């Protein structure tokens, strides 16, 4: 396995063994953190955190992970730098790459993160674009591994907006790792064909199954994991009303969970629109007559809900990604 100097822009940048390694390395680093054992793989480095879109978890995770690894993180918000206003992506990449040892980027465009990586000369990590959320996947599948010890035979059903960054990433990562994956969404929000065919290609190798359906009730039967995400992703606010109308049958509520497997967890990448009066400045209850969106509080607060474990695991997994691709020290052989 060769990680050194590589960027992580989309799931297919790494093969199955490498993704498994990152998950196991994240679990190992979590143990070191819990036992207060130093792990300064990035000692003396500087890491730039570029955020065009807002973030709680990803920003916090990169910041704490960099500090724990011995690096200095620097937050560069879209209002702070010239990128996107009067400086090109490639010039920005060359300048930042000449000073920093690694760059994280969150924004709308996958093309921008790819261009940054092409010109920076240092690893670039995708902290979310409209297409992919790869660092989220290492933390999520780490959470699934902690729970089930394996991916083979685990049935993961995603219910909701099947065309967003998280749905795309889950579909492809589950198939790569050998979990059986179903995307349950209205037809208008089925994943684009390129993600489905990539997932099917991976599933052939890993022996898992891939299903895309609008029949959510049948899909969730015997599910081990039901995962959902917001109905309206950042930058899609204009589709708010249409999403509420189309996605209401895909809400994860108690009734939907009637036939899930005995061994079951609920997952959500967060932030979640549950029990929230105001979302993107709209009073949802007043404007749409609903109190809850993609998940009900009853499910969100149940003992099978793992969204806060996932949140914490973002930090351990981002640490693994940065240490593997940019570490000064040899990464451990975890066999
Ligand atoms: N899950 C996630 O990426 O959260 P943030 O948007 O808060 O970073
Ligand atoms: N699909 C969501 C994920 C947030 C972490 C969004 O893009 O807003």
C-alpha cells in the first residue's frame, strides 16, 4: 500500500485494501487518543483548511486531528482569501502548496478540488463537494465496523435524497467494501448512472448487492443500517418545497423501522433537520405543516441511533487520512 503524497478527492482514489487500512488505522488512532498516547505523525507541518461552504464537524475534525498529529491548522474561509473572487484555482494551489504541507477543501465543485490537487504539489483532501464526501465515509464505515466487525452481509439502506454527495459516496463505498447497499429514493432523485455503474462494478468484485428503488417500505426489510441525510443539501435551497413534497414518504420514523433486522442501527452524517423549527431561514412547521423532516426525534434519540458516534469518528478517521497520506513517520502495519 502506498499512501504517501496522495490526495483523497473521491472514494475510487483508493482501492478496497487501502480503504480498509484507513478504517483500521482510524480505529487504532482512536485507541491511542483514548489512552493518551502521543501520535504526532505530522509534527512540524502546516495544514490549510479551505471552506467555501459552512461546516461544524469537518472543520472541527480537521482542526483537532491536525493539532493531535502535531501540525498547525489554518482556517481559510471563502471570505478570507482571494480564491473564487480574483485569483485562479491553480495559482491559489501553487501558493498554498508552497507554504502548507496539506490542504483540505470544502466547496460546491468537484472540478475545483481536483484542480487544487493537480497544482498544489501536496496532498489535498476533499472535505465535501456536491459530488462526493469521501472523508465522511471513512468515519461512517469505521462506525459500522465497530458495530458489526465486518461489512460482508451487512445490509445498508439509505432513504432520502439519492442524488447527493453522501448518497453517492455511501453507494460506492458500501459496494467497494462488500456491504449490501440499497438506495431508496423517488425516481426523480435516483443516483446518476455513473455512480450506480461504479458501485455495480465494485459489487461484482466484493460479492455484495446494489439496489436502487423507490419502494422504501420493502427496501428497509431486514436492514442492519438505515442511513439518511438532509432533504436539501447546501446550495440547493431553491428546491426546498419540491424536496419536502417528494421526500416525505422517505422520512425515517418508527413506522418505517417495523421490519428491520434485530441487529440494527440508524445513521446520519449530520447536521440533521429533526425537531427544527427553522431550516435555511424557513419556518418548516408554518410553511409546510410538518414538524420533522428526514428523521423523527423518536428515531434520532433511540438507543440504536449512532449519529454522534459517527461525528466523533470523523476526527479519528480524518487523522488516519492525513497521517497516512502525509505522515513523517512510517504508518503501522496493522495485519
Ligand atoms: N457531516 C458533516 O460533514 O458535517 P459538517 O457539515 O458539520 O462538517
Ligand atoms: N448532503 C449534505 C451533507 C452535509 C454534511 C450537504 O451537502 O449539505
